[in-house]
C-alpha cells in the first residue's frame, strides 16, 4: 500500500482527531481513507449522472428550446439534485 504524508495545521488536526474518536475509526489514516473512498463514490456517481444526461440528450433529438435555457436547467439540477 502506498503511503501519503499530510501536514495539517493544528485546528484541522484537532478536527480530524475529534472525528476519529467520534466515529470510531482506528486512526486518522482510516478516517482519511474513508473520506477519499466516499469522495470517489460521489465523483463516480456524478460522472454516471452526467453521462446519462448526455445520452438522454443525444437520444432526444432536436428540440425547440434555446441552448442557454437547457444549460440553465442542467446547472439548476446539478446545484439541487433533490428538488
């Protein structure tokens, strides 16, 4: 396994230590691995969602809306995916 050495300012180190303790992680490295894995999952979900939107757009053919309106709708949906 590769190693990564990270320097944190004291306030972030205290935060990490608190999260490790509160969430029951073995050590800060386990906490950071969990953060990276969750971020990776979110990123992959975003990529899949964007690809689905692209595929939907390609499959929908020509529309009579202005491109700016379509982009505005997409940006709004990305900013608030739940509503």
